[in-house]
């Protein structure tokens, strides 16, 4: 393999690594958002229950 081919393979691996990292970050943000929605809904139910007594 010459230097040009090695450079292309290295660049491809670098881009693939960055893309994988972004996918994990996006997945984590989605999970955090879902948890925030669940917590907000639970708080709303608690307020509704306490107001009905």
C-alpha cells in the first residue's frame, strides 16, 4: 500500500469514528428528553392527585 491509500483508509476510519460518536450522543439526548417528559408527566399527576383531595 502506498501513502495515498493509507491516508484514504485513515480518513475513512476517522470519519466513521466521528459518526459513531455522534450517533451515541444523539441517542443519549433522546433518552434524556424522554426521561424529562416522563418526570414532567409524573409531576403533573402528583399535582392532580393532591388537588383532588
